[in-house]
């Protein structure tokens, strides 16, 4: 009888220990699953990540981001998901490789892709938002699906109203005329010339006309309107107004990015951007010179 009681106690103890072990394993499995749901890194492949990073980097470059910023943010995103990235940026394309590190220095997985850089208007609001997204991915352990949602939301933010943008650019260029000692009449002519020239620029770019031809035509149109001050002797500083009428076309952002790229060691991109900006400046000068030739203006 005592032997049977002892065996029953051992069986009960064994059952309790088994239940405790099963409960511990179940708890560990739940915790592991929860961690996977939070991070989403355990199922992420290099193919999925490279598709996101190449679109992200191309959008950031098109919005006016400098090369070093694109390089830093791409590396930040890849490391947040346990990958490494190698990025080469060219004037029209970017090439990147996403690598899954492994012991022994041999990559467990590698994917390489080449993507075109879509041209677009500078948008510093988008640049700031995309930079903040990279930090959110690194600090908040966003899953790739959540990162895609945030990215789509950033790209869906509408740009400034075109009419309001024309008005603000015209006001800014008229203020430039005032800084160069232009009188009220010259500032008014510059406002009208800029409003018309920027409207033409928006339309020509919307129609897909070449950027260099667009800058030449806009410079010619804006300076042609401002030349009325010289021909009709309006105000005391008509030459100042005519010279300032094309300042809204100066590609300041590409020039700044070119210098930053050169200083950061991205000489190829810096020189490329510098040449592109210089070409646009030459087109602006040719448009202004054409107006001066047609209107008989000797000097400004």
C-alpha cells in the first residue's frame, strides 16, 4: 500500500514538472513571436529590403538631398534590419547592394540593384520627413511594412498650391530687386516678369520640355517683360529691374549640393551637379542676352 502511494506521488510530481516545462516553453514561444511581430526582422529578406531602399534613396535624391545624406540614411535603415548596404550614386542612376552579414566574413545573402534617379523639384519638407523616417526605423524598430506605409504617406503629401507658389516667388524676386537698390517701379516690373516667367516654367516642365530649353525660354520671357522699363523709361532704375528679373531661375540648391558633395568627398556627384547648374546659368544668360539684343539694350 505504501509502495503504491509512493509511486502515485512520483507520478504526480512528474506530471507537475512536465506541465511546468511545457508552460515555460509556451511562454518563451509567445515572447519570441511577440518580438518577431514588433521587429519583423526575422523574416526580412535582402530582396524585400533592397526594393524599399532603392525607391527611398531615389526619392530623397530627387527631392534635393545631398549625396552624403542619402548614403547615411540608407546605411541607417539597412543596419536597423540587420543588414549592411554598399551604395554608389551616379548623376542619373544609383547602384546598391544589400548584404546579410554572417560569421567568417562570407555574406549569408547579397542582393544588388540599379535604379534610375527620377528628376523632380526640390522639396525640403520631403527631405526632412524622409530623414526623420530613417531615424524612426532605427530607434522605434519599425517593421518594413510600417516603414512602407510611412514612406507612402510622405510621398502623398501635396505640394504647395501652384498659384500661391508663383505669387511667393514673384514677391521674393521683387525683394531681390529692392536689395539691389531698385525703385518701386522696377520692383513692380520684376514682380510681373517673375510671375509670368515662373508660370511659363511650370507649364513647360509639365509638358516635359528639356530643362535647358525651359530655362532659356523663361529667362527670355521674364527679361522681355522687364525690358519695358528700359524702353519706356519707367522709373529711375529700369536696368536693375531687367537684371533682377531672371534671378528666380538661378539653380541655388544644385550649386549648394555640389559644393557639399565635393567637401564630403563625393567628387563625381559634386562635379556633375556643378556642371549641370553651370549649364543652366549659361541658358539663363543666353535668354537675357537675346532680350537685350532684340530690344537694343546695350548694358545693365
